[in-house]
């Protein structure tokens, strides 16, 4: 009888311990989920604060238009800015699928002036930055040749997980494209990081606007949503709307 009572007490104690353990586990799970929820909400709020809202227009002074490569008429009523990375596969896709349509429908007829701003995010301390500095070097030598370089780099873009944008490779691309620049000076400028500050200035613009992915597109200061970046009909509609707002 004594043994039976003792056994019951032990089992009861075990059940109590198991129940307490279960309760502690549940409280830990609830606490963890609460922390995750709070952090997620905070991140969403921070993201919303840091980036322009759908209908918010960025002051054109923020883009510093006169410091960046552009194609199209300076008198164009619509200004499009592309924040991009030469190593970014999505940027290559934009260059090869969306930009040609923009040229045909809007840039060539004087409706749109299209700007490029560096945002080296894939490998900011290696290829992305090297390619960005090469682009700046070409632009400083001969602004009109920048867009040939732009096209050539994306056409020869290597894998985003490998290091391919060396100064030798980039200069070779320039030569193959018959760019009207001094190739020796181009290599020297790349190797010496001559235009590192110019790239940094571009990054500062991107950071101030909360740009955290490439390509990011702005049309007359209004950001195109990520969902519409590769939807030409949506971009076309935004351009026509922006043109209408300028009264031209």
C-alpha cells in the first residue's frame, strides 16, 4: 500500500513537471512570436518612412540630374532615373527588354530623358564598384560613349557570384565596342579609383532615397513599384501621366 501511494505521488509529480515544462515552452513560443511580430512591424514602418510613398514625388534636386549620364533631349518633359548595378542580372534584363522600348516610343521623340545612377549593391567592394568606376571614367572622357559602354557591359555581364569585372576585362569591352576614349587612361583611372568619390556620391543619393534594390526606376520623381518595373504597359502609362502633368 505504501509503495502504491508512493508510485502515485511520483506519477503526479511527473505530470506536474511535464505540465510546467509545457507551459514554459508555450510561454517561450508566445514570447518569441511576439518579438518577431514587433520587429517585423518596426522594419515595415522604417521601410515605409525611408522610401517615398506611391504618390509622393521626390524633389528633382535630389537626383542631381546634371551629374549623371543621360540620353534623350534635355528639354524632354519626362525625366526617368535608373538606379542600377552593372553586375545585377535584373538590370541587364531591364536594359535588354524595357530600355529599347523606351528609346523607340519616348526617348527618340524627345518625350523622355533617361538617366543612369550607380548603385553597386551586388558586390559593393569588388566587381560592382569596379564596373561603376569604369562607367564613370568613360563618361568623364566622352559622355556620348557612356551608353555604348552601358550596353556592352550588360551584354558581356558575367555570373553575379563570380568576380569578372576587372579593369583588364572592362577595358577590353571598351576596345571591342570601339569606344572613342583613351584606353590607357581608362585602365589607369579604374586601377587608381580615380572616380571612387563620384560612385560614392551616387550611393549617397540612393541611400537618402531609401533605394535598396536594382533596378529602381523613378519617373519625374515618382518611384515605379517593384511589381511594375518590368511591366512596360505600366511604365508607359506612368510616362503619359507624367507628361500630362507637365502640360506638354
